[in-house]
């Protein structure tokens, strides 16, 4: 028998011919593929603006206005290294340039350096419409409640101002009792649920890094006598903005760790809660990032528990753990970078409480990637409606990569992030990194290094 394997000349010739055929076929298919896989108009506009700014800056290395324009174009597309370099060049030319100061302030806020954001925005609030929002977020992260309340009122955010004024009265988030707790999940899917005490009443609450302050169900909040304020305010949650009634939870008991006077938002969660715990009791609300970042936090999807320790005392992480850097946009939106189906680099909003999928995105993003939506998923139909008014559509995603963590084919949700959220902070973001992506991992949040640490069993 004649061998014609890879090492045999005939086999090698056949492989070379096959490779040439594939290459020619791919080359011929590229124009059609390029016509099909197109980004949405707002993304294309941002790309065109960048190209125009690059052209207009040639030979204009000392022109602060044109350098600002180029830096802002990079910033909008999350090219932060290029934007920072250009903004710093402008500052070297003119230290009072407001556009450069505002751009560097936003980058500092994303890197969780709010004091630097405050300093840079002094005298630069007129740079753009988002600069006052960045300053408000910096005040809030630094717990400068009085300054934040005054600024919110000046921006016409009366509901936010009332809540911040209440927090300025003091004793917000006082912690007592157990310094370290391990709280078992009462349910893992579709989102982790833990049993806590809300003003002394035993209830179930979900864990979601995509929420900011506590969210409380209106019915169970009344039963627990949660203190309601008079105003309402929009807050980011679940890939969209929801309107909540401002409130204060007088006491939240997490396995013997007691936290007093926590800011909260009250809204109707009955339909959402039925999907999170269809066979059991009503879900009382959501524990979000603002509370969790007060502690060294571990969300252990493998062992099925939430671990909270004093800040700075996180458990040792084994050498094989994988680390994913994160940023904080706005007041409390955790962001990472990854790709979907081998596509371009994308900013992704971490929202562990989004159920039934590992990745969600506006329909425009899935269309760009050529990911076709399928049949309406029962879980997504129930989960999407209460938050956004329309069901999410299930789509099979060929793979998701975030830093060194990769998943093969997994469920996606088209519509699980509003299109309006893609440019919320003046920078493009494309997707929500949802609950199923984290399943099976022990997830440690390193707040000092700004990393998510993934451990496998």
C-alpha cells in the first residue's frame, strides 16, 4: 500500500492544493462577507470621525484643537492608550485646555481614581455634557454626599439629590456583627439567590454585579417597612435604565453581618422574581456592586456561596487562577473587554444577574457579527419583559473570550442590552457579560488591583 500522508510528497502536494483552494475561496468571499458583517451606523460614524481626525492632524502636532478632536475620537472607540497620550500632549501645550482635562478626568474615573477626576474637572465642567456627570460620579465614589447632592440639584436631578442629601446626614452603611461570613446560595440558576434579613424579615435576594445600590421589591419592601423617600430616580440595571423609588433599608443582615441605613431603590419585581425563583417564595430584591465593594468579595459558583471579608483581607489565590482587569464607568458599572465569536474587541458590562445566557447585546451588535437570533426562549421572554418591555431573543453564540477566560458555544440574548446604553458614557460598549459566563468558577473580586480572579475546581 502506498502511503500518502502529510510526510509523503503526494500528500503534501494535495494539502498545498487544498490550502490554495481555501485561500482563493476566502479571498473571493471577502467582499461579500464585508458587505454582510457591518457595524451599526453609530459605530461607523465614530470610525469615520476617527479617520477624519487622523487626516486633519497630519502636520498639526502643536494644534491643541485638532489633537483634542483626535483624542476624543479615540476615546469614543475605547482606544484609551492613544486618547491618554494625545490628551497629555495637549496639556503639555496648554495646561488649562478644558477638553483635554475632561478627557483625562473620564479616563481617571474609569480607572477608579475619583480624586484625580475631581482635580482635573476643576474649571473644566463646560468641556462637554458628560463632564458634570463624571464629577458627580467622582463625588459619590469618594462619599462626598453634600457636594454630590448640590451638584445633582444643579443638574436637575432632584430625585438623586434627595437621596444624596439623606446620605449626607451620616451613619450610612454602618457595619457591625460578624466580620466574615459565608452565605450559601439557596438557588444558583438562573441567578444566585441568598437568604438574608431585610429589616428583620427573612427574605431571598439575588446577587448581581450589574446593579448599583440595593434594589427592593415594592410589595416585600412595604412588608419589611423599608423607609421610602418622596422622589424617584433612574438607575442602571440589567442592561438598561429602570426608574426606582428612593428608599433607605434600615438594617440588612447578611449571615450575622449587619449593615445599617443602606440606600436602595424600590420597584415592582414580581414578574422578574417569578422567573428567578419560579417554584418558591417571592424574591425581595438585588444586592449590587456598591454594597459588595465594601468587602473582600468572593462569588463562588462552584461551591455555591457568597463570601464577604473585611476589605483588604481577600483569601490567597492559587497560581493557576486567571485574572481579568476591570474598569468602573459612571457611578458603579463594572466593565471588562472581550470578543464574541472571534470578532473585534468590545467593552462589556458585567451583570452577573442577567439570567439565561452568558452574553447579551443589542440586536445591532449580533447583526454585525452575523449571529442569527433563534426561537424565543421561555426564560428570556420572562426576564426581559419586566425590565425593558420587550422579550429577549435567544441566539447561539459561537464563543466568548474575556482576557484569558474563554467559553465555547453558549447561549446569547439579543436585546438584553438597550441600544441607548451603547454610548451612555460617551464611549462605545457593546455587550453584557451575563450569569452563565461565570458558572462553575470561584470568582474573587480584587478591588485593589481592579481584577476579576477566576478559579476552577
